[in-house]
C-alpha cells in the first residue's frame, strides 16, 4: 500500500467545492487528511463535503466565504486553527483585451491570485515552522510558463506569486516546510468551459469545434481530469516530498514542450 505519511494531518483547501480544488481535497482525504474546505457557494460546498465524508470518513469543516476578502480569510483561519497543509486556490480573472482593463480590474486580479495566497501563507507558516512540518501548494496556471494572450490579468498576478514563492520557499525549507506551485493545463472544469465559450465567440466557431481543437492539440488527445490533478497535489503534500522545494510543476498532458 502506498503511504503518503499524512494520516491525521489537517489541510486547508481553498475553493474546494468543485473543479481542481475539489480534486485536491478528495486526493488528500483519500490519504487520511482531515479537511477544512471553503468556497463561496454554501450549498455546493456542503454537498462536496458530504461526498468526501461518505467516501473517506475523514473529518471535514466547511466555511462558506469569499477567500479573496479579509473577512473570508479571517473566518476560514479561525475555523481551521493550526494546519499542516495549505492549498491555495482562487478562481481566475476573466479573459479579455488589456485595453479594456482599468486599474480596479488589475487590483482585483492581484488581490485574488497573488495577495490572497500570500496572506494565507503568512497566517500558517510560523506554526508549520514550529511543528517542523508544512506543505503549501499554490494552484497557479500553465500560463506562468507559457502566457496566454487573452489571460493577461491572470498572467500578471500569478507571475507575481511565483516570484514571491521562489524566494520564501528557500528560506523555510530547512524547517521541513515546503512551498511549491502546481500549474494546471486544460482540465474538464467550469473554467475551461468559460474559456471555450470566449474563444468560440472570438473565432466565430461552435463550442464543440473549439473543444475538439483543444483535445486534438494535446499530446494525450484529451483534456485532463480533476482526479489526476488531485493526485499530483497529494504527492507534493506527502511527508516524503520534503526535497521538493520552490518548484513550478506543470501538469498539462505535455501540451507545452519544454526541453529544460
């Protein structure tokens, strides 16, 4: 049996009622990790938590909130207490043309996809250092390595977080606290459906045509599934992954061809 060494640990998994966040929560629960799950939609969150309780038997606390706000973070952190694992995740900003974005659009994107993660890291890092164990995973985007033109808000905010993590991760690794970024490619989530819809309108094609082009353009001939992404997250959080530090791990089916 594969033992991740995480039984009885506690994880805070953000935006975990669906999509990639749910995939990470499920994978961690399957390794015996108790969860604090948060999302904006209370009903969807309750359903997701109930599914994982029945599947895995782990303890789960749910907090319905907007994690990108100070009030939301305060509520989650109060409910969570000390955690061993933090999975940072927040919905990406809308696609569009940079000419149409005002300062407020940039601030919102940076708040959601850079500063929220940093604030949560700041809240949990010292107890992790004291306990000589911590795993922090930031769900960013494949766009960090290969920026997507229409996702300029996301490109900018997530690149900022990546730079911050590159420094901090190497400061705390001596304490068996690791920080890594997990970069998704294209997965079967609500997010990809939104991006497909945007492209279809821009190119005057059907959604089915755009989806087919995305699938055929990937070396695997398909889009990813959330359980595959979740397993990658659980591996990074493993007690045996203490030598994995400050990395940007791309899980995209080989779509981006990097030789180095």
